[in-house]
């Protein structure tokens, strides 16, 4: 891995993408871009777009691919060429995954896509637990979120697998164990953290 590598976390809802993105950001000093956070910020706005985003978030639906692509490109173009960055939750649809691969190959940027693999049962347990404390409405529409995952995100992950940039990581370990595997996978073990 180089100092300007871009790292993407993908997986089911509740697989730990945001947690691992935050861990990695604290270890590397790289900025973490989280699509869910960006969409939740927009959902707070009392505008037609904000209300629409809030409604779809609350129903557990994925936002339109063109909106996610806009947020991804806006984030990507803000990253200096000699700096790494972390992307969490982008590329949840095939068109988004294709754009990630195409844009980064065009820019000649090194990147890795880390797939946190968890069972549906584990997703349900985590989201039910998180929903009790998070106040996030979307944590209470687990079936809808898993349906969206299988309809859109699983094929997007297949796009990364076919592009030979996907690395599967067991997401059912402790947060610390997963973070250690992420560090080792990215070759960060010898760096100061």
C-alpha cells in the first residue's frame, strides 16, 4: 500500500463499515468520507431534497445512484493526489461500483475495496441493538435494508470482485480484531499508528 491509497469499505448494513473507517482514519490521519453521514446531514435540511432524502432513509431505501455518485466524486476530487482517503458506504449499486473502478483507474490512483462479511443473523442482532440507542429510524427497517442490499449492493460487490480489487474480511470478529486484520491487509503493521 502507498501513502495515497484510497480504501473503500463495503458490506451489509451493520457490518461495521463506519466503525472500521473511523479506526483506519485515526490510525492513518486520512480523511474518511461516509455516504450515510452525508445523506443524514442532507436529510436534516428543511428543503425538498432534504425531505426526500429523509423519507427514503427512514424507509431503509438506498438513495439514487446519481446522487451517491455526485457525493463520491465531490469527495474524491477534494483528496490531494499524494494523500490517502477512506470511503465508507459509497458504491452500493453497480453503476456506482463501476464508476469507482473507472474513475480511479483513469486517475491512476491505487485503491483497495474491503468487504466486511457478516451473516444476516448478525446484521439483525447488531441493528436491533444499535436501534435501541442510536435513534436512527433506518435501524428499525432491517428487512427492507437487507432487501436493498441483495438487490443492489451484492451485485455491486460482484463488480469489485470481477475487477480483482475486492478483499473479503471476516466481519464477525471483535472490532479490534477486524481493525488488526484491516491494518495487516493494507500493510500498515510496520507503521506508527
